C-alpha cells in the first residue's frame, strides 16, 4: 500500500508498506528494522515480539525519542509489560500495533514534527 510521496524533506517517511517490507525514499527494506527520522538501522536484532528484550531497547533509549512505535508484524501482539518498563522509566511513550498501522502512525508523528522511532518487525502470521 502506497502511503506518501517518496521525498519528504529528508525525513524517513514510509513511502509504501507490504507484508515483510517497507519502502523509504524509493528503497525497499525487508523488515525488521529500526527507523529514525533521519537514519535507518537495518541490522535490527529483533525479529519478533518474542525476541524483544531490554538489551534490544538500548539503542532506542540512547536515542531518546519522544515516542516509539512498534509494529509487531501482520497482527498486533503485545510483549511482556516488563520488557517495556525501561521505556516508561525514560519517559518514552510506546505504541504497539500491526505493521501497516505502525507505518501510518510513524508518518503522522513525523509530519507533526514529533521525535519518533519505528521498530518494524517481520514476524510471520501463524496459520
């Protein structure tokens, strides 16, 4: 699904999303990835909500976004609340949703001038 124009003043808006991939500035990235307004981390160690842990949140905590949007794959899944505790302690908001909704929400946050990060996971849907 096409979401926005590919050029957005250098911001990493999600131009299109399809299961297992996102397009940013015309380049297609397989998920999982961590997207910041002006940089993209493609070697994201988190591949599913089950592998999200405190260590994986370290780069996010260091980047100190206002809000972290987590896309959990093709369906919304929630991590153990204890995993998100470091975000709460650091006063970083956290929104959890399926990947398509996460991409749309991230774009809206950036368009509003908010400092956001997007953790997009490539978790497959179980039959």
